[in-house]
């Protein structure tokens, strides 16, 4: 009988057990999620991963054609390179994909967006860092400067991510958590978290300055940068509510910067 | 003009934020921000009050010219209804058919 190989990937304090019968795939996951490998003894969710032979026709489909929908109480996640189903109540699911790291990375992101949406949090296209015990999040579309601001961070700054920020709602406000979801910097974030101080929307400009963003504009920008894939009206409503509550309780600013380290003088 | 009736869809989430009414379609995630006049029309869209009567209230409240108010109201309805945010009918609309709306 084939042997099971397990790994628990713990992001945002949420351990998800991945079980495969391919030891080398498990080893690849251990390497990819280094720093985020938790205890497999008490996972919140479990997924069996069935590995398939890559098919040129399916793997070549555009990566953004993801579909996420709930049918008969089970989430169905599908893209050209993977199919997954997940019974959130039972805490179990199954992923069918080839032995590549990108598909499982996408499944994990989607699962986290679904979990966070119900808890008032979200994943955000943003870099995030910790300085002096407080988290600073830098959001913007591709090219806005997420990687640049991360690369310029001085030595006393802890990088949580340069690409996908993990925002949790807790009784004290909002926390930014480290993620292994790396961008151009290709550096996995630190697996730690801190109370969120400020969300900056990035813009490159001729000088370093911090400016105001009114609440409606902040909500618009925030919603534009939140990762969410599910075709589910109730969750969309929850996400809208979460975004509105977030901008009403967290400091939101526009950070215009020139790409040199002096910008970090403004971020204390 | 033949009267229209409008009612807010249940498939939306709405919230007043910083003095602006923000509306998001739960169906296609389209996002709208309404100005003061549009917000007044939105809040009056109960499916029972004819649009002409809603416009009458807007004229009174905001002191705008009747033809301007009517034109703006019709444009507002044309913009929001394709996204399922507003339901439009030539007859009064049973409020329950739109379901409960979420205003947060």
C-alpha cells in the first residue's frame, strides 16, 4: 500500500494539512513553504493531493480563468492546471493537479480568501512589513512599487511579504501576517505578525510624501486590490462590509515615493 | 411619461461612508459611489413610489430644475439597472420580490 506523506502549511495561524503519496512532492512543499511548516497533528483543514501527469492542453490555459463556487455545500475550485473540492464544514478536501508548486499555491490562496472573508479579513495585493512592532502595508497594482519598497527596507524592518498581504481581523483591530507568497523579490516572508498601523497606497513620484486618502476613495482602492475569486453573493457582501469597516478603523494614506531608501524615514 | 417603479436589489451591499453612498453588486462586484441626489433616489427606491414622485422629492429637496432632475434620475436608473443593482418595472414591484437588502 502506498505511503502517505504529510505536511502542514500554517499561514496566518491556520494550519492546513496536505497529504500526498509522492514523497518528492512533499519534499518540494517543505522547501517552498520553509518557515511556514507547522504541526501536522492539529490541522484546521486537510487536503489529499492527487498528482496527475501534466497535460499540455490543460496546463497551457490562461492562469486567470479560475472558477470558485459552492455547490451542495462543497467548494469547487478549478483552473486549467488544477481541480479541487473542499467541504469546509467537514474540514476536508481533495486537490487534483500535476506535481508543480504553482497550482497548490493558488489553491492555498483561494482557501485562505474564503476563510478570511468569513472572519472579516482578506488577502491583499500588497507588500507588508513590521517596524518597531507595528505592521505597515503597501498596496498597489503591479508596477506601483510593492517590490521596490520592500527591497529598499532598512535592516530593522521585517518583511512579511512583497506581494500578497494577509490581513486578519481580531478583537484589537487588524493584524498583518507573514506569507510565503512571494513576488518579484522571490523572498518568502517572515512567519510572524503585528498589529496593523497604516495601509499605504503606493504611487511613484518626484518626492517622498505621505498624503491623505478619504474614506470612499480608500474603500474603492482597497476593494480593487483585495484578492477574491468566489462567485458567492453572500461572501461578496461580507467582503464589502469588511473593506468598509477596515477603512473606518485603520489609518489609510497615499505614499508617493522616489525609489531610494530615504522613503523609509517617513515610515516609523 | 409612463411611470416607472424602481426597487433596490437584494443582491447588493451598500454603506454610507464619508458622506457618500457606496454600493457593490454581489453578482458582478461592480462598485458605485452615489452623489447626494443619487443617494436620495436610491433611498426612495422602494418599488411602490413612482419614479416621477421620487423625482418630485428630489426637486423639492435639492432645488434643481425639474427637467434636469428627471434626466439625471433616468440616467441613474439606466446606469444601475443593467448591473442588477436596481430593478425597474412599469408596475409597482412587490418589495419581497427583491428580498432583504443589506445596508451596512
